[in-house]
C-alpha cells in the first residue's frame, strides 16, 4: 500500500476527532456528564494521536545519513508506540479515575438531551472516519479477518486508526447508555458506570496497540508468504542452488531489509556469480515490492551446508 493511503486515513480521523472533541467538551460543560467528559478526553487523545502519526510519517521521510545509514523509517513505529501510551494514560486511566469518582460521588445531569444530540453528531463523524480507515486498509487486509490484519500488518498507522475509531464508536454506545439510563431512572450512578466502561475499553485497546507497536519497533521480519516468495526467487536452479539461511527485517512499512547466504554451483567464475546475484536481487524485488536493501553472500555448495 502506498504511504499516501495511510495518510488519507489519518487526515480523515484527525478532522473528525477535532470536531468531535469540541462538540463533546461543550456538551460535557452543559450537562455535567462524566461520560461526556470521559468521551471528550477520549477524542482529545485521539486528535493528538493523529497529529503524532503525521509527525512520525514526516520524520520517517528524512534521507539516510552517516548516523542512520538505513534511514529514519522506524519513526513511524516509534510514534505509533507513543500513541498507544497516550491512549493508555490520557484516555484509559483518566476515564477510569473519572468513572470511579462519579460512582462514589454521583451528580445529577443538567440538559441531558444536549448531550444525546452531541453524541449523535459524534457517532456520524466517527462512522465516517472508520469507513475511511477500512477502505484504505482493504488492499492490505486481503481476505483475512480484521483482527488478523491488525496482528500481522507491518503498517503501524492503520491499526491505530482502526482500533481508535472502533473504540470511539463503542465508547459512544457506553456514553449513550450512561446518559440515557440516567435520564430514564433519575439515578446518576449509571453515568459513572458508563464512564468507567469507556476507561476499561480504552485500557484494553491501548494494551493491544502497545504489544503490537513494541513488536514492530523492535523489528519484525517478512511475513510467511513474503519469506516463501523471497526464497523461491533467490534460487535459479542453475547458478544459485539453494538458500543456506535468510534473515529479514522491516525498517519501515515499505522498506524490508534482506540478508541471505546462498549456495553457488561450483566452478563458476566471478562474473557469472555476480550476474547471478544481480538477477536474484531483481527477481526478489519484483516478487516482493517492499524489499529495499538486499545483501547476498555467495558460498560454495556443500552437502552439509
């Protein structure tokens, strides 16, 4: 997937979240709802997160230099990891604390219908943002499930946006329930319960993202399918006999480093070996377009290699 597709999803989420944050804040001030305030902090964190993702993409575009010869692509993984921490602290922990406070010290809501109207607007905007993220993710997802895509993709931003927007929609349901049940029963305890549910939801989303982004930041290799295609295209059956060992690592979502040792048929001259390696590199790049640097070490064929 082109990097522009991910940027489009981030920009859509940023625009939606900025408008939602303002609307929810006004609603929280008018109604005094803890659920609305928790949702305000949720959306504020989401807005800040989209900004961080854009910063990460911008910094990842820096040219390689002497200090970072493989470039700055991992900035995208780093900033996505920071986003997960923001969701955990600014979103989840705040909402949990607010929910516990509201349960221990319930407060009556004022103008709850205003809160309901604002939540409806937020629902529409979040649905638009999620639809955009799903559309941009579809080419990478293929026929697998969305959960598998989140767990296996090497693109850090799209899982963040997908989980944030999905969590926002579920959080809105909790906020609706908290405000609605408070209106129906006259018991503000429901508002606190809704706030606490939002906090637990954000906490769970943050944990998933922290685990996935940490793995990407440390360095993940090629997928099983990519590994198979790389191995198949390294071997030509005449000059390169087989792959002795292969190591890969994603330096950025569109930059896969490949290092391998291959067995060369005995008796070939240097020019023939060099040509075989050049052709192998071309085949691999054609088969796996995300491959960047390739380091191929030739070795003599040995039965025990």
